[in-house]
């Protein structure tokens, strides 16, 4: 049965645990990969992030730039919601709807 997750990435200083940017976060979705695997991909992409003047870096370029500047070790991920469905199209629809809901809730555009 296909599974998917909605997750949130936030800043939390690794030394003192303080979130100095409490109003900023990234909301994403993943399926076919665990949230842990997807977060690992984000960290890898942040390490390899290079700003391109074309402005076409992708949806998560701002996240990767922030992680690179503020320190990858200062970010954490949490699962907001888990989904499973017998139908892949239904799962995608549910994930898209939930992701939009959480983006609005956390104002994470």
C-alpha cells in the first residue's frame, strides 16, 4: 500500500536549541521515500547549493540556501501527517491537499 508524508523543516540552533526564526519553516511532502531519506536529500542539496542568476533554482532553493548559510546542522524535520492509500492517484491528491493546508497554516510560501 503506497504511503506518503507531510513534513516540516525548521531551524533550531544545535548548541542551545533556540529557534531564532520561529515564523519561518518549509513544508513538503514525500512518498516512496521516508521523511528521513527526504531530509537527507535536502541536506545534500543544501551542501551543493549554488545560487544561479537565472532565478530557476527550484521550489526548495530558498530552503537549501538558508540551510547552507545558517548551518545544515541547525535544521530539523518533523512529520506533520502520514497518509496511506490503495490508490496512488488518491494518495497524490491527499498529499497535495494536505501540503497546501499546512503551507497556509504555517505561512511557509
